[in-house]
């Protein structure tokens, strides 16, 4: 399954992606573009902080790949391995995978997005969004 098929068969996932997009673009200095085949969100057009992934190389997941604060990937994957995972390619840079196909609540998704943003944002943007 790819993103287009997912959105055709699941309006809920399309609506969730639009909410994720809106939230990511509400942070100062952010933009969106495709990177490595996935919708990705950047700070000042340079630093990627989130990617939206659907069935990456057949893994069956609908997930966010997010930059994370130091130490958080291991804490999250140990505390909730059903929803958090270390993503390929970027995991060794301190990124975390967060499954959207496991009943995540919006408050938790928003928190993951905010932590990802703050972990990459320059000082001028690091004021926590209200």
C-alpha cells in the first residue's frame, strides 16, 4: 500500500495527515517538501524534523519518523515497543518511529511533533508553541 491508496481507502488517515501537516507548518520557519519519497517537514528549508511514511519498503507501518531529544528513542522503544521503533537510515542519528496505525491519540501525536521540531530548531525558534 502507498500513501495514495491509503488515503483513497481511509479518509480518517487522510484527515490525520492533513492535521499533522497543519501542525508541522504552524511552527516558525517550517516548510514541506518530498524527501526520499515521503512528505517531509523542514526548518528553514534545511533541517528535516519529521517524515510521514506509509509502508516504507513493505514494512506495513503507517508512521512518523521524527527527530527526537537525546536519550528519548531508547526510552520510548523500551516503554512502548508496539508503537515506537527505531527507523532505518535515520535511527542512528537519534530519530524515532511512531506508529499511527496503533490508535494514537492526537495529544500524543502533537507532542511527538513538537519534540521533533524543538530537537532541531535553532535557538530563535525554540520557544515551546502555545
